[in-house]
C-alpha cells in the first residue's frame, strides 16, 4: 500500500496486493484493489489495465463462483 501511495499507477503493486488479499481469503478487497487500479489508470493516462492485471481480476472473479 505504501508503494501505491507513492506511485498510484504501478500495476505490479496492484497485482501483488490483489494476490496478497486472495491469500488472506479476502476476495472483496482483492476486487476493490482492481477497481482502484482501473480508476487510477483511467484518471492518469486514460488507459485500461494491462492484460496480466485483467487476467488476475478474472481469475479472482471466477474464484467466487
């Protein structure tokens, strides 16, 4: 989280955080982290997340089914 406070558009940090939340069985926070990533990238650069980030999000979404 400290890294994201300094660099709010560093996608690697978002993915690390998403995985960490999933390892703690905290799917809602993992999903919220993705949403924060999407918002930060849209605001700063008007771009979508990288395919790796979106793939991780989809994996997390599927884990809830």
